[in-house]
């Protein structure tokens, strides 16, 4: 399968058969111009929405008529089972910024977890419920989500094969977030991909967790 990072928390995941899944589409120019990532032009089959904020739920800007998953629970769409685990956007059980959904699904034998705008540490029970994860898409920016320190603890707890940071400060994101270097500092097993898209195969997954920093495509 192929993984492309558009920017912020939005990814395009494409199976070998061509099925396309987009996560958390943002609104270009949203939040008073704070989000300046470009318009998403790919036509997906499925869109995942972790929560209803404009930098994560801009369905109006997505081409076509995809199936949209925006609630917890188990749903089977186009042969893929999606599990949405209810979590929170803050450390106050949603009192500050509301609820969040962690999505898990499997493509070509690769188990993927998108944490959305997770705002709190995961419990041992949460991690056990998630099971073994191959690809973890994790926010690291702080302020509105977990910060680099908590993100590091979650990666250590989940032990995914690959962890890709998202929702951090770039030149196209005006939010007061941490930069990716605040997350990778002091870590030995990470690499800067230098590209916005990568191919992942089950047989080529690393034996230990590798953090991969992608360029944004838009």
C-alpha cells in the first residue's frame, strides 16, 4: 500500500487494488488563514473523520461521493473493517475541546492506527484493546493534542513498526504547535524521508519501531 501525507492530520492511504482512504481532511485557508495546506484533489472511496473541527472534517472539499465514517464502533465498508475507539480531544474528558475517535483498520495485512486529535495519555487498557499496530499516525504538536513527550510515551507503549508524526508546526500551519524536531530530538531510530509518499509492505516492516518524518504534499 501507499501512504501520502497531505499535511496536518490528513493522509491518503491507497491499497494495491486502488482503494483510497483519506483521513481528517482540512479546510484550506481555514481558521482565519492558519491552515494554508493546498486543496485535496484526489477522489477517495472512504473518508475518516476523527472529530468535527474544520481542520479535520472538511468533507465539502473532497471530490466524489465517498463513504464517510465519523462515529465510534465497528463498520465494514468495501471489505475493510474499521474500528473507531472513543477518546477525547483534551485531558478533561472532552470538557475543553470535545471527543475524538481513534481509528484502526487493516490493509494488505498492515494494521493502521490514526490517533486523530488525541489529547490525553492512553491507558494500558486502551493500548491492549488496540493490539499490535504496524503503522501509527500520531499527533505530536501539543496545545490542542498530546505533546512530544506524551507522544513519545504512547509510541513506547504501543511499539508500532512505523510511527509517522502529524499535526505539528510547519510553514503552512499557523497554530502554536511544537515542531517535529521537538519529537525526534534524542531519538536514534528515526529518519527524514524527504518525500510526501511512501510504499509500505508487510514483508518489509522494520523489526523495531522506526519513526519516519514525511514532507507534506500540499
